[in-house]
C-alpha cells in the first residue's frame, strides 16, 4: 500500500470525529444506561407519581358537580404534568449538582467533548424518562380511572407540543437551579422544596377552585400550572372547562407561557451555569 493511499484512508475514514449532535446522542445513550443501572433510582422515579396518583384518586372519587368528571379523573392529567416536571426539573437539578461536586463536570470540561453535547445528553435522558413516565401514568389513568385517551389528531398534537415544551422548559430550569445548592448534600432540599410548593398551588394536589387567588397568581408564573391546565384540556371533556380559573383551557396562552419559559430557562442557564463548585472556584 502506498503512502498516499494510507494518508487518504486516514483523512477520510479515521481522522474525523463525531460532531456535536452525534456526541450528544452518544452522551444521551450513556446517560440512559447509567440511569437504568441504578435500580433504586429507577423505581422511585417512576413509582413516586404513580403512588400519589393512586392514593389521591382512590381517596377522592366523587363526581364534580357540573363538570362531567370525577375528582379522580382530575388527578390523572395533573399528576402526569407533575411526573414530567419530576423527571426533568427535579432530576436534573439534583443530579447535575452532585456531578459538579464529584468533579465530573470539571473532568468533562477538560475533554474534547463540547459542553453542548453534555447538555444534549441530559435532554435526551429527560425526554426518554419523561415519555416513559407519561406512558405509565396514562396507562394507570385509562385502566383504573376511566380517563379517555385523545379522540382526534388535534388533541394528540396538543399532547405532543405540551409535552415537548413543558419538559424542555422544566429541564432548562433544572439545569439553572443546579447552580444554586452549595453542596450535593443540600441539592435535594433546594430543588424539592420549590417543586413541592408548586404542586400545591398549581392544581396538582388541590383543585384550582379551592386554592386562594393569590396562590394561583404565583403558580401561574411557572410552567407546572400551565402543563396541568393544558393536559386537562387534552384528556377531559369540554364540560370540565368550568373548573378553570378563566373558564376555558386557554390553549394559546398555555403555548405562549411554556414557550416563554423555554427561552427564559435558556437565558437563566447561560447566565448561571458553572462547571466548578463555589468552594474550588
């Protein structure tokens, strides 16, 4: 083989490295494998919203007057929205804080892999786990609580964009809040507390009609309330609109708020994210 042929083969077949998108896919596959190797994390991640759905929906089974639904049916889209936020905001907020303290981020920063590929890997992880969580919750809801799946292409499309915008916004907020904890030990408290509060004031655990207006106003500043409302519009009959604060699903506003949070979350990430913890600079 001539020297020219060897050089040509190296230049064409060996010398090229994967681009950022390809590295992101590989990183995502690695993240997913690592996630499923931690069996306790897998069990608690998927079981938590399912158990809460079972508890609340089993306790509250009465019909909602004038809405054409039962209280248990209201919990299905609400807990689905909470499950989406759990697998994105809560999961990333805690895991990235832990990786930062364990110097994982610093070591990755010193490799040829671009930072964008790392974040793409995290996005692939939350998309996969969020979709799986949603499927499990809807399977429970349709099997046990008589919630109907979307009946037309329009509602399936609504479900798709609510899921994509919602999980993207929550994932970006999770990446941003990961820079707040001073240590990995405090990450759970820092991330879980606001998530828990949002569930109470966004219509997850408590019906919108029983939450004080000022709390609803605070909840309306964040994505969870709008994901809950949008998913109720997907899975519940039109008669249930009377339960909403505005008396309608406000689908257009749901899209605008979630899209705005995607942009706002990206800005927060760019302004606040750091690869090193505060103690080591």
